[in-house]
């Protein structure tokens, strides 16, 4: 039976009275009010006033601070700063105040700005202009602490594709969303270890390169539990400094384990880097000691922990120049641009038609992840907030499913479809510019114009009495000369890349037609490409190329283990070596074009760290018969290649310049001169003559 309307207020009052009496009894038992009562201040007038004053102060503070701005990353802030500089330059052209014009938020001015950007930049794609506009809207939001008016956003969104793109012929095509799957990655790694002739500054960079490629692709690998007497090594990798999503960078952890194929096994490369750094806290010094460990039955695993001093150091590190040669830095992380440069160069060496990007690896990995995992797991691994991000930016345009078989009901040929979608490559594709193309780059009209301006600054510096360009350091003319020199280098690199990309594209566009016509004329291709014998300067590099691609079919577990352990030991030694740079490998030196800094007389000598000839040796330029000149620093450099250690200088002034620039100038301030001549047969002695360092011809 439902209660009448008159009974409801009475029952409510009874419940409130009962609750109040229970609260009073509870207060008497505890002797104090509850936490809620103390916080609320219902039973204390003074507490209520204090709380009101507290919130008044907080509101005043919030009002003084103003709106809370977004928290973009460093790279985004750099883009916004660059865009603001361009906006100020544009407003300077119009003779208006940049800040006031930005806050006015007028569509006509924004349109004029983008028009100015197209006319004063190398932008040729519609997407680039859209990026400029998005960054400028972010600058506006940060300057005014509010979003831009929706009417302006609507206007600009339609104006760019409907007016700006057709008026300037901007390219509105989307970039090819290619995928670099494991077959292509294997080709890259084979070229990286076996056929690549590029000289890295340090061989550790070669090992790091291979491991970074594997980590970039293997974001969905899962550990397996092995059986047998040899323990399974698994690596738990935590990614902290990654691209942010939604203003936050969430740490992600992946697990990698030993692979049956040595060349795509990340554990081998990781152990080599760890042993080369002596980074393990436990006293393990060889891979064999790790594989001989026994996991107690009471445990599921044992951790090889990092030393404390290595805990904050980056694993993938860059090189630095020191007085004893090029060394791997202990604190400088490997820069993205440097790693990207080697990746693009490696793709060209393999003959890929497309300029490879790391997004190609990420798309291939994302596709495999999407096919194997749930949407939530995919978003976590890819760092996306929703699946639409993958669909819009990562899903390849190529459909790798057999739609023909699905419709016709015929047997599926998905493997054939996927093979068609692989990246095109031809090992005969050009990898460098020809001499004629290099000549065209050097004699480009824009380059010659900049060279004339540079020569003008050099002549004015000479007229002021400076013997070299470097001697004028700190002057305005030197700053202008240095800036124009940087512009020349940048323009030459841009022209070289353009010429090379055009050559590669023309090759791939015509090679198939030429091949077909040759076969129709009876000229058949060779079935096997016999590569020329590759000779490696470093024995460790030669052994790595041999062991990585040694067939393991038919070998028992103990033999595979020995090969794996030997490969790790070899890579450890490779991480401590470096090939000889190309200048040391030249059999004969031709006089090259020198910059303006070297066109004039000798360098002005500084009071310290100077190599100069004694009066008794001024007329001496060539070593006497039976003697040769070598650098004692390079001779004792254990990491240097044999050709660099044994390099002989034809002239003593060449040795003097080498020691000055490659060793003495790189010494830290206050460090004394240490010449390692005690354990070698001296062919070039060095002594301190008080006023400087003198290079003398020595005898054995």
C-alpha cells in the first residue's frame, strides 16, 4: 500500500530526527566532531570565516594568474616561435603592430599572411600551408588565452583549398603511406652489415643503428618460455621519452626475446652494447657467463640490473671529438636527424625507389598490431586516443587483401597481393651524384651569386689587414661571411638532394621498359647477381657479416649457442673500433678547392697550443730519406683503424696542421700535453720549446 501524501513529510522529519540523535551520541562518544564536520565548519563560526577568507585568497590568485594555457611539447613551442617570427616579418612589411594585428583576428589579414608565406618560401604542398595556418592559430590561442573565432576558422578552412591551392598550383596529393615489413627490413640489415661501404664515425653507431631499426618495428613482440638447459634471455624495454598524445607522454613497456634468425635478434645487439659499456651491476663479463646461469626453482626469473651510474645515461649515444680521436660520448644522446640520415642513405644503398622514413616501419608495425590485437591494446601501443587516428594517418592506401577471390569465390592469393604491395627496389639504382651533376650543382646560378657575395666579404676583411678569415672572428664582416657560407652549404645540399632524387625517380620510371625491350631483342638478364668481393678494414666487421648470415639449419642447440656467443663477443669489440675516415684512405691527394678561410697566408698563431717550425727547421719540408712522418696520437689510438694508425705524412707541415687541428685544439682547457710516445718507435718527435710545440723529424 502506498503512503498518503500527508504521511510523507512526517516520516521524513522522523528520519531526520533519528539521524541527528545518532550523530549527537557519536560525537559524545568520540569527544570531537567528525572530519566532515571539521572540514565543513558547520559547527564553528570562526572556522567558517577562515575558510571563506582562504577561498577568497585563492580566487584572487586565480584571477591574477589569468587563464590556464595549454602545455605543448618543446618541438611544438619551437614551431610556434618560428611562426611568430614569420608573422612579425609579415607585419613589418605592412608597417603594422604584429601583436595587435594578431589579436584583431581578421580573416583578410590571415589570408594575406598565408599568401605572403607561399610567395616567400619553398612550400609546394597544400598540407604545408595548412600546417602553417594551424600553428598560427595555436600562436593566437596562446597570445589571447582563447580559441579563435569559429567563423574565421570556417573561412580559412575553405579558402586554402579553394583559392590558394589552385592559384599557386599547390600539390594537394597525400603522401604515400608505405609499409616497411620484415622482408624489406631483412634486406636493409643485410646491406647494413654486408654490402654497405659507408664509414661511420664510430662502429658502435653501426650496432646501434641495427638495434634501433628492430626496436622501431618490433613493438608487438611477446616473450616465450623456452625449454632446455640454456636459459632464455628476455629484455624488458621501457620507452619514456616518446611523442606525446593529448598533452601527455605515457611510459610504455615492451618485451623482446631471442630470435632464431640472428640478424633480427635484438637481444644480441643489446647485450653487445651493455657489455661494451660494462653496464651490468652483476660481475658478468662475457655472454657465456649469462647463459650458464641457473634460475632457482623458487623464482620465475632473475634480473640483470643496471649499474647506478648507467641508470640515467642514454643507451644510444652519439660521438664526440676529443684530443685522442673520435669517441662515444657518455652523456650525449644519438640525435634523430643523424639516425634518420643513415636510414635514408641505407635505403638508397638497397635501391628502394621511395625515400625511406621511420613512419614506414611504424605503419607496417601498426598494421600487424591492428590485425592481431584489440582496439584498446592497439591504441596503447601506438599512443593514440582513438582508432580514428590510425585510420586517418597510418592506414596504407594499398589494399593487401585478395578482393578478387572474395568476390569470385576462388582460392585466396593474399601472399601474391602482399608481394605486389611491397616497396619497389632495384640495386642498380643510383646512390650518388655523377661528376656532371656535381658540376651543375657547383655552377648553379644561385650558388655562384652567393659565392660572389662571400668573396666580397672576404676581400673587405683582407683590406682591413686580417691575414685570414678566421682572424677576423668577432667582427660584423666575419659574421656575415659565416652566414653566407652556411647559406651556400644549405643550398648545395638542397640542390644535391633534388638532383639525386630526380635521378633515382627517372631510373625507376625507365628501367622496366628498357629491360623488357632488351629481352625482346634477345638480351636476357643474368640469373644471379655476383657482387664484387668486399674487403673490410676491420676484422670485427668482417666476422660480424659472416656470423650474422651463417646458415643455422641442421645445427644442434649447443652449436647455435656457441655461434651466438661468439657473435656477441665480436660485436662487443666492434663497439670499440672505428674505420679509417676517407681522407686517410686516399692513395694520392689532389689539390681541392679551398674556402676563403684557407686562401690567404698562414694562420695567426695563438700564444698557446701552437705547432710551429723551429728556425733550424724552416727550410725543412720533406722528411729525409729513410724516415717517415706519422702522428703519435693516432699511432697509439687503439680504436682507430689500421690505415689511420699507420698513415704517413708526406710533409712535416701537414703533420703539424693535423696535430694542431685534430688533437691540440680539442684538448680541454687546462689539460696538459700528453704525447703517447713511450711504447712506439718514434718517427715524429714532439717537444715543448717554451714558446710553443715543435714538430721534429725523429729517428727509429
